[in-house]
């Protein structure tokens, strides 16, 4: 901690802490250090196996979630996958560390994520500006690793993070796959006519007064819901300007004050609060804004399966996504295993947690998981072929093509504006 920072290090570290705006500008010109594959021909499975052995048959991943599957099931299935494909068993180790803490502490100590023995960092999109400002990553898709990326090549463009600098022909610095994915709505279809609810602004209908649950406005998740609303207002011409401008946000929050503030019955996290879910069950509230994964969980609750009163709400103008993103750490100890893992994490097996149709169209639950775990892990697939493989019973829980609905956040704009947004809401809505 007493190490003196060079001017460049100081600028880069400061940029990372403030969401990476200045850092991204500076790091685009900085050359990336690339680990060379060496003598191994990665187009041959046996050669990949030897390369993995040389690396130590290990890969370290930072991640969270997966409904407990990461404790045993996922590492076991990855080991089975590498044994079958490459003739060696690679051990997947989940690193239980705080990524936010690492981003704050390592740069000051003159270290990177590679020094923390991380090969693949998996977290939400919102971490990207800081990650890139710290120059911790290298492209997944460099030419020498191309043979390892069979599944990555199938992924739709909506699930890639492309950035500069381009290194050895590659510029994919992140591959998105799943996680809490998007912010959407849920409605009581027995209380409202779903035909009247097509876009975010329909939530301002008078019948929803005092009937909603939403995250507090000083919570980033509420900001994500509001981004969808503001985007809809701009598309309809109700608010003028660019989505990523203070003027548009002030106008949008003013519209919120006049049209949406009285529609919220309770501020909070309905996804994690049983009391709020009970409000939805009893009909005390008729709508909520929450993550897609929680929407699916509520649709699958026993009381809703019995009563069939809930409906997912996917506003046509777009839903803000904050998807889990795999990123390769520059100078990591296991660069080949890191690509093998990343590629597997967008495979049919991983994306569907082993529950998908075989080549004859027969559904198979290969991992032996329960329906609730499937709904938590599977987030709509990353290409059309994958979506066609999902179990028939699960289809009502998902939009046909999530990628077509995704509203991409300008994280470089939003990250440093969070406090300003909350204070602007307090000033306009509450007169504080």
C-alpha cells in the first residue's frame, strides 16, 4: 500500500474507481501482453490435452450464483467434459473473492487479477468499464486460440463485448451468457387486461395507482428499470434528447413525478422479500419491476401454478440487461484452460444446465436438476439453435428471443452518474 504510483498508474487507477472513462481512453493505445501457445497444435484434441497438462490441469474462476450448482455439480461436469474431449480432467476452482475489493486493492499494490490467481473473471456487465480501465483483460478470440472456441463462434453478436486494442486478430473481451440478465415487469393478469400493456409507459395507467412494487430510486436496479421507461419516452417523442444525457434524465424524472410516483405501493426487492411476494399473491399489488430470474421464480411458485394469475411483462421498446460476462485475465496462469472453460460456458450443456433436447428432439435432464434450478440458471440461450433445444415445459417462462429486446447500457455514462441520478430524483420528486 505504500508503493508509489507512477503518473500513468495513478491515472489508470483513478479512472477505474470512477468507472473507467479516462482509463478506457488511455488503455486503447496500450499494447496487451499475450501469452503464447507455443508448440501445441490446438486444432488437435490430444495436443490440447498436453497443453492443459503443462498448465497444471487447473482453471480459476470468480463467479456467483447458480443455485448451489457451482459447489459440486458444475466443477464435476466440467471435469467430465474435458476428460471426454481432451483426455484430461481439468479442475475448476471457484475463487470466493470480492471482485469490487480486488479492483480497489490490487492496483494500489501494483498487482493485477493475474497476481490473484484468477484466469476467468465472471461478473455483471456493469463491471466492464473498471475492468477495462485497469487493463486486466485480453481478447478471448485471438487467432492462436481459435480452435478452442467452437461454441463461442455460434454466439450472437448481442452477447459479445468488443473493444480495443485488437490483439492477434481478436477483439472479444467478454462473452455474456447468463446471470440476473435483464430488468422486466410482472403483472397480475386477472386484475388488468394484458392487451393494454405493451410498453413501459403503460405502467402509468390509472388502474395501477398504489399497486406496484419497485426498487428504491437510489438503487441501481431502479435506475435500470427507469432506463427502460426513459428509452420508451424518447422513442415516443414524449422526452427529447439522448438517453445518455442529464437533460433527458431530468425530463424523464419529471414525467415520473407526474405519472409514475403514485403507482408505487411499496419500495423494495420483491425478488428476495417474501412479504412483498405475499402482496402479489393476495392481490394487494398488481405489478412489480424485477430481474428476469425472479420473474420466472414467481411464475413457478406453487400458488401461481394453481391460480395462474401472473404474467411476464416484456416492454416492446426494450429491457435493460446486466448480464453475466466471462472475461479472460491477461497474463493468467492457465490461458488455454480459460478458453476451454469460457467456450464450455456458452455450450448447450452449460447454458441449459444439462436439461435440453437431444438430436431426436427428446428432452433429457442430464444433470438431474429440479425445475426451479433450471429456471434460475437458463436465461434464454445465446443463439437460435440453443433456444430450440429448451424443454417444452419451460418455454412459457421466456421471451422467444431475449437478445432482440436487450437495451444496452452505456456503463461509462451511468456508473459515475448514480449519485447524481438519486439526488436529481430527490430534488424533482421529493423537493429535497
